[in-house]
């Protein structure tokens, strides 16, 4: 047996092993780089999508504020201005003058209430002071002369500020939509705790939503509501009833640490 061949065979095997290791390492490196590049593109896509949704929400909020200022506050102030401008012509008529002044005061008081309500919607600082239940009681109490609202709050634990803010804004959106579009006479709102979840059930006895609106979540601010719930990793269900419309929201409960 020629033992001089053994070192050459060993050298050949070692070379093959080294080349194999290099190839495997190169392949794994390529796979890793490709995976990281794909993940980066995915993260960028998700980031841009989230950014677009945030911008859309902000633009819709701005449009809502502009419409509120134009349709409500601006029209009331314009009426008050007309009455005040008319005062010099009727100044010598005490009855008309006093009546005009009283009506101008009432219009200005209405506009002040509207500005205050709009301010509360934009930055509900009273949530921190009074909490979700009392803040909603105050908000809903403003509509008792226009519609019957049945409100029940059955949460014993303290919720995070983020949860309170999201639910407060969603309920404001739903109530405004009912008043504006639904032609309803009753609203039912229940906030409760079920199986370690925060549950909001909202319904009215109005005309409901068109099927296309429910499917595409366009109009009525439904997309805004869905985006807000997504920030809390919650689930959202819309449904047309035999009479009216209902929304059910489930959010995992996070205890606020004091």
C-alpha cells in the first residue's frame, strides 16, 4: 500500500470541505441579506401605509372642524353681527333696541357654547380630571332635548388614558353621525367588561347604513373609527339591524397604573 497518497487525498478532502463550507456560508449570507432586504421593504410599506392613514385621519378631522366653524359657529356669529349692526337704526325705539340686544346676547352665548364644545372635542382635557364615564355623561347630556340616549357604564377598573380617549372620540363620532344622518329617536350605549375585554355596544333606531357603506367602510367616519380601534389592537363589528344600526367594539383591557 502506497502511504504517500494519503496526504494528497486528505488535502483534496480538506479543500472540498472548505469550498463547501464557503459555498454554504455564501448561500446562507445571500438568503439572510435577501430576507433582511425583504423585511425592510415590508416595514417601509407598512410604515408608509400607517403614515397615510394618520394623514387621512388628520385631514378628515380638519375638514370636520372647518365644516363645524363654517356651518355652525360662523352662521350664528353672522346673525349676531347683523343684529348689532342694525342697532343704530332702531336705537330710539326702546322696545326694538332691547329686543335686538337680548337676541344678540343669546346668539353670542350659543356661539360660545359651540366653541367650547368644539374645544372639548379637539382636546378633551376633562378626561384626565373626571374620567371617561363623567365626560360622556356631560357630552351626552347636551342632546337630551333632541334625542333619547340610554347610557350605561359598567367598568370597575381604571382604564388607560389612550383607551379613554379613543372610546370618547369614537362615541362622539357615532353620536354626531346618528344625529346628522340616521333620523333616529333613540341611542343606546353600553360600555362593559367581558372576558378581560373592554366592550362598547352602540346602536340607534334610525334608517341604518347602505350595504356599500358597511362593506367599504366609507362615509360616516367608519374608517376613522376602525383606525382608532386598530391602535388598541381591538376588533370592530358593524351591523344593520331590522330597525337601525349597531356597532360592537372589543378591546383588550390594559390596567392604568397609578
